[in-house]
């Protein structure tokens, strides 16, 4: 777990490391295949939402938000503003417009 800027949420949020993400991914997949609870998102994704609340200390209601809060999905910090690039291959900072210098 690491607190990083999320360009979608426009705030700093707890981001999952790869071990945490692997557990979240498994819970997300189980929720998607649980057809008995289809239509009841709160119950369908409860194990994932509870897991995130336990490790992040935040109550989230949207499972898709949890799944995009993955450290590995983001790039390094911008040399200008310090916020992470949207992806590892991003050449432009979405927050400040800095052009990334790749050596």
C-alpha cells in the first residue's frame, strides 16, 4: 500500500502493491462469476470492498475504483510536479503537461 495521486480521482489515494492487487483481483473475479448475486452490487462485491477497507482504511463503494488503484499501472513520478504519469509509457504528465525525458 502506498499513497499516490490518482489522475482519475484527482486526489491522493491508497494504491495497491502487486501482492495486495493479486488478492483484490481474485476477489473481483469471484464477484463477477457469482451469478446468484447479480444485480445486487453491494452484496456481490462485499468481499472485495471489505478487503480494501481493511487494508486501506477507506470505505469504497465502487469496485472498479479499487481495481484501478494499482501502483504498477502508473508510471514514475513527474520530474516537474511529482505526480505519477498515467502509465509506464506516458510521455506527457496529465497534471502539469510536462514532457517526460526518457533516456
